[in-house]
């Protein structure tokens, strides 16, 4: 008999280096909840992105818009048209361009609250950059709480990235989390309950469609001798005919032939069935609000917050896309500056964003007409270097 009471205890040192304590707590934050879907990263991504059209479209809309923003590089003296950092961003690795890399990075931040970039470099500026999956990465904190390394786990194997004093092979971009020092909080976690409601409403609608889209009616039996119940054979025969002749989309609208005391009592939608569509729309609106996408842009009816589509699109860029893109590219610039041995600044070029053209035209006109400002002050207010090469 197996003596499980005398098993050798596992080596404590081996257990301690497998993962950080905060990572295990975060992964089990949804344990014990039987009414809701699991709250770990993999389950949330499956139910909220791959299994929910509102979450999928919201993430794609933000990630694609942010990745398509034109990015400029400048320092305190000039704005660069060509620079090794710009060349690295244009072709970060052999399999991706700038848009693909940034879309994957923005998507990871939106889905998990964390984004990880790996630098492939021997000395100087990285030769390549790769986006790593956030659900496979764990932060290894040091005694002072700051990361001393990162561990990437795949199929039981792991790779350790050591953080040096002057540079890190991993650029960790995380969203604000009020209760975790090492991992970010994603919009998907905030919208998890609304996603469950929306998915449940979709399953309910699918069930109604499978039953001719409504509880169409009831068959009542009144026998000639006053009996109110069918025999077992009669019941099985009636049930078989209903399943083969009158259920499903193929048999929609087919007339029913009743005999032997059978009577049809039509039924309509119950109030609860009619409220399900409104519940689904309310859940979809909550998901879009959590991601910062105006419901109008996702085709959700009943939203009149913005006067028109153009106003909603402008608010989407101003309140959602630009803050996310500015935070991510600033982190990348600071990270690459440690490799380039010079301080560079990356930021989205607001003058080339069509959605903000009206605002930028008004700002340019207002600053240009301000005669009390010098040219250097006007350039500074527009986010340009004080003096370009060739200006004298």
C-alpha cells in the first residue's frame, strides 16, 4: 500500500523560485466563484475576446488605431526623419513590421493589463524586438520589491531574463493596479461580469432560435372519453413527429396536423424573454465603457451621448487611443534609451491624425495668430523642438 503519510517533502528552495507569490495570488483571484466564469488571464481572454464579439471588436479597434498612429522621434534639439531607433521600430524582427508588433503589444496590455517586449541585443541598440505573451511571464521581485528578473514559462520549461543595473532585456508595460505592485489591471477584468451576462444572453437567444425563436405554443390533449393524458406509445409518437417535422429552421412555418383530441394553444413571448435583448444591450454598453470605446462606434443602439459619429470618433482618440499610445511609446523610448546611450523621445504625431484634424487646425490658427509669442515659444507649445537644423 502506498504510504502517503511518509512521502518526502518537496525541496522548499525549488518551490520558491518557480513563481512570485503575487503571480499565484493574481491567478487564483477568482477561485470559489461558481456563478461567474474564472477570472484568470486565459479564461478571461477566451470568454471576453475570442468568445465575445463586443470585447473582440473593442480590443481590435483600440489596438489597430493605436498601432496605426504615426510616431515621431526627437530630442531637445531636433526632430529626426532617420534614426536607428526609427529603423528598429519600422522593422522590429524578421516576421513583423511596426504595425504588427505594436498591435500585438497593445492587445496584450488591453487583455491582461501587462505588455512585455524582449530585446535581442549583444551590445548597443537591440537588433530585434519581440512581444511576449503576458500569461506566460512572471515577475521575479528582489528584496527591495523591484524586479530582478523575469521568467517565461512554456510547456513546463522556463527561461530566465536577468535585469542588469543599467538596462533590462524586458520592457514591462503595465496598467495601473491599486492592489498589485508587479502586475497591471486590464479592462477585461473590470468588464468580466458584463461579459458573462452578454454571453449568457447570447446563449439564451440561441436556445430560442433552436426552438423556433419563441415558445410558440402548447399541445393540449382532450380524449373522447374525458381522458387528459396520452399513453406512452402515443406520447413517444407525438414527440418524435414534433422533433422531425416541426423543430429547427428547416421546418419553420410548416403547418401542423392534429388528430385524436389534440388542440393547439398558441403562446407569445413572456416579459422575461422580451427583456433579455435589453439586458444584452446594457451588458454590451458596459463592456464598451470599460474599454473606453463609445458604444456608437460598436453599433450598440440606444446611446445618444455624442451628437454624431465624428464626435464619438474624436472622443475615442482623445480619451482612449492617445493616452494608451503615449504611455506605451514613452516606456519603449525610455527602455531603448538605455541601449542607445542617448535620451530619445517618442510620441504620436498629433498633426497626422485625421480624427483630430479639426482640433489641430484650430490650435495651429490660434497659436499662429498670437503675435505676442516668439517663434520658439510657438514651436514649444506645438510640441516641436525650439530650433530645427537649417533654420539659421
